[in-house]
C-alpha cells in the first residue's frame, strides 16, 4: 500500500470484525486553473487554457485559444465533476466539450451561478463561479505521478504508476505491481538513473525519455520551491502528438510555510470553506466537519483520532473534528461549543475528551460551564477530563448544577455518548 497516500483506516470493532472509515485530512485546495497557473510558472507542460467568469468571457476564450475543440470545466472544490448535475437547472456534467464559440457560451450559461452536485460534494452541491476553458488534448495513455513527503524515509518520495486516471488507492490495493516508489535525496533531487527508471516504469518509449525526465525535473522543482507536502498529477498524460502533459493536479502545502508562500495562500477560496472552519480559525481552533451525529471537542490531533476511533467502534459516527489545542482559554472553549452546536447534525450528543497538561482541567471546566449557560445548550453533554487539576474540574461540574454526564476514561465516555444517541 501507499502508506503516505492512505485516506482510509481499517480497525477491528468489539466483535473482532474489520471496519473501514476515513482518516482525518485537512487540505488547502486550489482550483484547477490555479494549479495550472502554478505548474506553468515552474515550466511544467500543461494544456492551453483561459478562465471565464461569465458566458461572454467563455465565448471570447474559445476564439482566443484557436483550437477545434475546448474542454469546459466548472471550477469547484469537488471530485467527480464530469458526472455531476447542476441542481437548479438539472444541467448534466461539470466537464463538457464544445466545438464552437456559441456552444461554449450556451454551455457556460448553464454552469456559472448554479450549484454542482457530485458524489463528493454533499447534497447541497458547490456553487460554480468560474469555469476553465482549455485546449482538448488527444490522449494516448493516462499515467499517475506524485511527489510527497514520506514519513518512513523522512524525505521526498516519487510515486508512479502506468495506471493513471483512476483511484490510485484501488490500484495499490488490487494491483500493487503497477506502483513504484522512489525515495529522493532532498540534497540532490532525483538522479538521472532514477528519472530514467521512472520513465521506463511508466512505459514511455525511449525517444520520450528526455521529455519525461524534463517534466520530472520541473515538477520536483515546483515541489521544493512551493513548500509542498504533496504534488499529485492524475492523469499524467502521454498525448497522441507525443507531448507529455500534466492534465490534472492536486497540491498540499506546508501550513507553517505560509509566510514564504503568500501568493499561493492568497489563492485560498474561502467561499467554498465551511463557515464553521473559518470561525474556528479566528480563535486558533481546528475544525473539520464529518458525516456523523456526535459532536467532538478534544485537545490534540492524536486524542481526536482516538476519540473518533472509539466512537466508531461503539457503533456511531463523529460529526466533526474540533481541536482546541494545548492552551485554550475559557473564551476559546465557549467559541468551540458555539461552533459544534451550530452543526444541525449534532442533536443527540456532544463528547468532550480533554487531557489537561498545559491546559488545566479546571480552566476547561469553567469554559464548558460558561458555554452551556450562555448557549442554553440542550444537547446531552458527556465529558471526560484527565490531567492537571482534574479534581477541581470535576468539582466545578458538580457545583454547576448542569446535567453534564461525567466519565472516568475515554472508553466509558464513548459508550455513554453512543448510548445517549441510541435513546
């Protein structure tokens, strides 16, 4: 398996049966046209494209590109666009092909201003505000190419497959012989021998090796100079005309390098970010919405993962990942509860799991009591506290007179929260 690319975790439930559920993964997403702009900046070969904000701009883009056919792609943060449907007008497909300027204009009329629903967007869909109008490449083969930071080797790793254009996790699981990994020395970058081996594994004919090696160099240069943690090209294409083209890309960036990558981080589209995540960021909290019905407040990513695991093992699902960090004050605790309780899915239970180190349990308890009173919280609240000043924290709960359900350990807390949900 590609351990650094895993998006799912397999665990055993209480009956010894294997269950699978998503890993927490917080991503800074670029729109496709932004990814293409970034690749072009570093000399990576992409198809020609223009961006349109309305149908007339799309018509003009077709005329400027001067190609026999263009590809229109809705610029929204969701996968499966090609098979999606625009909710308000039932227009099929967030990716369309057009052969005339007028056809392009009419197509975009049905995209911009409408919400695209896909298998990955959720039922509410994603509002399309821009489209990318690009040259349509005649594809001979679709490949997979990625550079990522690998924990095991503690450096860059190039991962490639001649089976591109599909879910790479499925390839890795069903046909691992089609996956190759190349650890890279960060001081030297990929060597000539490594690049030739990559070209050979990707089944490029020898006369395209130099082109392939050039694209590898350009993508690696982008990876290093943009403080990326992952550059994923899928598909990485051999076109009919012999060009090697990066057709679609996903980038992850090191959040701590934002001060060096101000231009890239300025591209973040907050209009497609969950408002609760934006609210959390203002108070130095980390929030990601999930699909379950038990709200979770924790301190520390590791504790969050353990909390979500044990909720799942008890037969329920977490509604969110909310990490208050190691030094939250009362105000942050209150804001955290505001964010969790604003989720319409959280109507059955909230589980608080705090290990007090730098953040003392009595401070957490005061924040929880204050939040419950201010918000008039009606959702059943299960709390597990452990660590510094834990007895003071429990005393604060007892004196509050609030119906807070206490637990002595995480297992007991998860069990109680899940029991409340089932009532």
